[in-house]
């Protein structure tokens, strides 16, 4: 597994991280521990979680898994979204919901709406920050986290001097190695413009449908840059395949590259997506959710044994961007 430095934070991490959003949420305990174990055995040492993940319990399971491994792991967590305490009947209902989703994927939207109602976003006060980091450290079983992000933050957090000062105090205290912001591309762009001194890490969605942040990073090495949602979400995986099929069928695509794209299976899709994000963009690491071990293995293979040259990845990045623009353009 390739190891990289996260900006100027002094933190070294695997280029492929493990997104913990599904731990004890979409996935149960045994499946979650199996996926964490497979990730660790593959050389992944970056684990990205949040106070709200797993209805507030993802951190505890991650901390349990990392017991005895903490000194070799990089923990990234977030604050700003609060999960409501889970009543007993809701904890009992979660395995039922997971089973329903596995046999009837069409229920995903209904379940997602119900889940969303159990969270309170945009909670960016000093009191929430202090309580959140206390809970994160307790549940993770550690006395520090490597990265602490403001979670799904709006642009006005950049004007919240009290909050930024409190983040700086946490860094100076040693409870946080580097503070950052996790947000949509427009907020990340404004953060890059302002460069608040306390913020040293960025996390943002980046995929073949939106590579906008990648174009802003070359002169911004103050920041570590971590991409999430690399496949654009489960609903867009098929769309990604279709775009690659069009690239493969284009006469502008060199024959050797067309042959490599002849069959866009899960391995080829992962190879293209992850390397288009990581190579030549200034992005340090990418953190997909990888609860299915075969998916995790294909993602690991994509970053450790890619079938594409650097020139081919650059060509694919340009071709994919053009296809996305063409797809989004209104018909005349």
C-alpha cells in the first residue's frame, strides 16, 4: 500500500482510507469488524469516522478494533452533526432495516428519509465542539485524534472566530493533531481562498461527476486534501460505467486504452475512478466506504497494481470530464 504525507500536517497515511459511515449503521457488528480487519490486513491505516456515524456508535466500534493498533493508525473524525440517542426499539429495528434493504434495494430512499430525521446538522458551537471531542476520545479509547473535521460545514463557519479559536486550542493541547473542514466543493473553494491558519485539512466529495476541487489544489499545500464519495454514491455507479463505455467507444480513445476498457467490471471501474482522483491532482488520499470485502479488495488492487499508465489516467480524466459536461448539457 502506498503511503503519503497529508499536506503539511506531518501525518503519514495510506492513500486509500476506510470510510466508517456504515459501521453499525447500514452494516451490523460482525460485517463491520470483518471489513475493518480486511482493510487493516491490506495496509490501510486511515480510518475516517464521525460522531454521527452508526447513530453515534461507529467511533466506539472503531476504537475497539484499533485497541493495540492505535500507534499505527490514523484516525479522522468529525463534529457538527448530532445523532439522536437510540431508543431500544430503534436499535432492535436496525437489523430488520438492513435485511429489508438487502432484499429490496428500492426501499433505500424510504429508509434514508427515516434515518435523516434522526440527525441534527449544522451544530457548530464551541459547546458542541468541546462535548463532541470529549465523546470522540472516550469512545475511540484514545487521548488524541489525528484529524478533526467540521462535518458538512456551511461557509459561515469560516467567520466563526470563537469556534476557530477553540479548534486551535484543541490542536495546541495535543488532543487534535490537525483541524479541518469537511464540506461541499463551493465551501472548500472559499476555504482555499481565505486560508484560515488553524485549518490544515480538507475533506470533500470528488468523483468523475465533479472534479472541481482538484483544479484548485496545486498552490494550496497548506492543506491536506482527502476525497470522499469517489463513486458518486451507489445510485451513480451505473452512470459511471455508462460514461466509461462511451469513452471506450470513442474513436479519439487510443486502441490500447480502448482494449483496457473493453469490459468495465468492478475492478476496472475502481481502477479508473480512484486513480483519476489520486494521480496528478494534489489529492493525498481517498476514503470510500468499503463494507463488502470483494469491493475493498478491488479498491486496494486499483491503487497498488493499476493497469493504467499515468498518461492514460490523465487522458481518462479529460475524457470523463468532457463526457460529464456533454451529458449535463441541455438538449436543443
